[in-house]
């Protein structure tokens, strides 16, 4: 799935959770989901700060074998 949405900045962790659907927000609470801003994966999701024009990617867990 490759959904996109535009959200006005500035954006922090709490405003991201408020901007996405409730089901997505619940999944973002899991440590397995990673967040990237402009291609850089965050090590601490609470450090999220994004401005207008920044790209935020929600990276689901990867499985394989």
C-alpha cells in the first residue's frame, strides 16, 4: 500500500498522530514501525520535527526469510 497525504507543518509527534487515521495512529505506537523524515530514519520518534515540504515516511515492519 502506498498512500499519501499532505499535512501542513510544522509537525511534531503528537500532531502526526492527530493527523493520521486512528487505526494508523495505533500502529505507529508499535516499536516495529519506523518513521523517516526526508529519507533519514528517526532513532527517537518523539524528536520528529517537520516543516512544510518535508516528506515523512511510515515504514512498516519487514519480514522475509
